C-alpha cells in the first residue's frame, strides 16, 4: 500500500512528487521516464520563472535532473482503471497497485475519439482488455490498437473473443492469429441502439460487432475512474485541487486552461499539500 | 495609463509580469528590485521543479536574471492606496499611476515575531516545515506551534529532527511523541552568533537548539483597496484569480496557503491569462 499514486509524468506530477517525497510519503508514480513529451516538443518556453528563455528539450532535461536528484522513480506501466473499494486500487499493465490517495495529472487528451465512442462507453466501448475482455467470451469484437505495446492485449482479447476485427494505427503490427481479421480501412464511427452493435469504417463498410476496444496511450479521465466529475475534457476541481471523489485530486492541464507549465507546477504543489492534509486526517 | 499594475515583486508578480510582457501588455510593476526578501532568506528550496535543491539567494538571483532577460523593470515606490473611480488609480510615494487592471501579489505579513526572530531568519529560523524540515535530520530544534492545524507539520518535523522542543500557543495541543518535549514557558527570544543556537524562554531558561520553526497563521494584509473581500489574512479569489472587485486579481501567498514558490508562480500565470481575457473584453 502506497500513501499516494501519481498518474502522469508531466510538470504537475513532478511538482507533487517532489513535495510529497520531501515530506516522507511513499509514492508510486506512473509516467514515461522521458517525462513530458509535450514539454519536450515545445520549441521555446519563456514564461517559467527562473529558467529564462529555454528550449522544451532543455527544460525537460532539467525536470528529469531534478527528479533524479530527489531519487524519484517512475514506472511506465499504463494505468487503465482506478477503483475505490476502500482505498484506491489502480490497474496498470495487469498489475494491481494500492494507494491511500490518488493524484491525476493526465494532461489533456488530444486524440479525438471516434464518433459515438463516448456515447457507447460502457455500452460496448472499452479501454481496458483486462477489465472487460472476459465479458466478450465467444463474441465478435473490433479492436483499435494504437501502439506496439498493446499487442499482447490484442492477443489476450483474441483468446476470449471468437472473432477480432483489428485496426492497427501504426505500420508494423505483428499480431497474427487465425481469429484476428485485419481491417483495411480505419474505424471512424461507433453505431448502435441501447448498446453498440457495429463499427463504421472510413470506406463506408459497416462491421457488426458486440464491442470495441480502444487501446490508446491516453485514457479519458472518466473512463479511468468511474464517477469522477468532469466538464468537457476537464476534471472538475476545487481550489485545493480536490475532485468530487474523496481522496482523489487532480492537477495540471487535465483540470483546464491555461495549459501552462507554471500553472501545472503550481497545482501539483497545491495538490501535494492537500494530499498531506487528507492523509493526516485518515 | 498602463494596461496592468502589478503590486508585489515576489515569484507570483514575476510569473505574471513575464507572461503579460510576452503578450505585449504595458506594465507598471511595484516591488523591490532585489525581488523577494522571503525567497532570498530561505536557506534552501528543493521543491521548485527544474532548479533542483538550491539556496534562496541563488533562486532569487535566477528570478532577477529572468526579469532582466525579459527587460522587465520594477519600481520600488511603495503603493499605499488603490482606488477605482473608473479605471484603477494607485498612489505610490505621492505619485499617481493609472491602470486598466491590477494584480495584487502582496504576500503575507507575519505577526510580530520573537526578539531576534527576523535577525536569524534563514540562519536557523524558518516558517515552513515542508521547505526546511528536511535539513534538520537528526538535529535538535524548537517549534512554536500557533494553531491546531499545524500539528501535522510538528509531527513531520519530529520525524526529521532528533529532539523537538515544542511550545503550543493554544490550550489542547495533541502532539504526543517520544522525541517531542513540551516547553512549559513560552519562547521569547532567539539567540546565537552567526547562526542561531538557542531560544530563550519567558522564565529565563536558555534551550540550545539548531533551529526554530515558527508555525503561525498569517495576518491580514493592510487593506490597500477598500471593498476588497478578504477572509482572515487572505484575499478571496476564484480559481481564475479574480477578486470581488472587477479588474482586480490576486496571486501568491496573499491568496492563502500553501505558501510555496511553485504555487505563487502558478497563480501568477493563471492571473496573467485572466487579465488578458479581461483586457480583451474591455
């Protein structure tokens, strides 16, 4: 059992991780050890006080160095599901982690979902093979696989389902199983009645399926934690960075604009202090 | 007539000033060209992402350098009154300045301290368990705890220090740890050479310690602006850093705890963006 699970390796997560570590809390920190790809790709950043005008690459390197100095470690396991039977349980790459408090610093998801995807979330659409694969035993499903690292999840789904229609969003997909049929045209829409019953491809073809698994890098916050209050793409937070779920806090771009490093770092700090208070009351 | 008047030269003011300048707004910035005396006197700061573990002096120098790089100028005229006949009028050292929007980053003013407290600030005296507790591992410290809400900070300090001499400024202090010794007589003075080395109690006892943490509530800043809504020591702000006075925003320690550089910088950034929006609507 960890004191805190931080989901997200950008500036907000780093800010919170440093403060929580300095205050002696035990952490599990989920994120890419490369830190923030968004920072990395920024051409130039001038308004983060103390660093002057600096390239995103250089800033990201500073962030990594600071994490190293503090002996902070990250795991690149992808969190796909958070539940709250009593404390928090996080499912990441088929492993379960427990924590007393959770901080979401998941950024904003720029990948636009398929038309109808959100509407049918939980009614045929799933983001988690481990969580939901079981329910598609002997059925027909579609799978969007966004990266090579999810291929074993596709294979797991193929063990469950009778037929898998797979579209891979990258060139060299290696999944080759008898019951996995490759879609030649990308998925663009989810259709159905009360439950989804088909995916529509870009070429107009309609493929009847019982479910669709979207295996992408980022998971929308609502699908990460059922019951979490959101407004559009953003998690609703109070000034202390608390959410409507007790013990769950959020910081950084996922809480709304301005999408700025200074703002993310500030909220990470506030969230860390709110978590300290929450833990001391427990 | 300036677009924005920023009152306060600490990290929140700097963060806002950089962003507003980059966005082409005209500024009058009131503060000490030495930047933040509070930052300057911090012994060591470890939780401002990107700068590693750094002395307050060095951090303040980085802040000054960033301001210089951005060609930001400050005036050390003291603002004593802000009124709002139509736009804002600021009275500073008998001169009047006008601005369309105002940002207050005035910090918090602490209560009257113990004799010698200010003298040894940064040389043994600290106001922040999170910031400095780490540096007293295995040492002997005194703590003045001003309110029940700081008890978890006392407990954190007790985890770090070998021995804590605690005086609580209220009746029902619940801290009970083996290495926390209660002082029966209140602390009245800080003594030492180049660094502090003892606190003196009201009954004349001298207690040798390596440091003193003063955990107090902050005191209300002098009301610069009539009608500004405050709560105790703090200016009441919404998430976008707006106050109840249209066109007046606030950021940093003056809006409430945590009193942290990261939080101040984050709020300065948010306030700058809110001001940009406010000015574009005018």
